[in-house]
C-alpha cells in the first residue's frame, strides 16, 4: 500500500481552510478538513486514481 505524505504547503493550506471556515463554525471547519483528508487518503489504496504531477 502506498503512503500519502502531505507537503508543508498542503498542511499550511489545510490550516488556512480551517481558520477561514472556523470563523463561522468550528464544527463545520473540522468536518471540512476531515472530509478533505479522508478523500486524499483514498489514494493510499487506489494509487492510480490520482493525476500524475510532474516534479519541478
């Protein structure tokens, strides 16, 4: 099984999304972040469903 690793930029983006969303509701901010992470983690099992991104 592959392992998904989050880059520093991705983690900062998730924190920004959480901070923005939590202005209205901490509950929904947590749900949004958990939903994003859950969908990304699907790539660990289904490694071929993602888009190939060239390294620069």
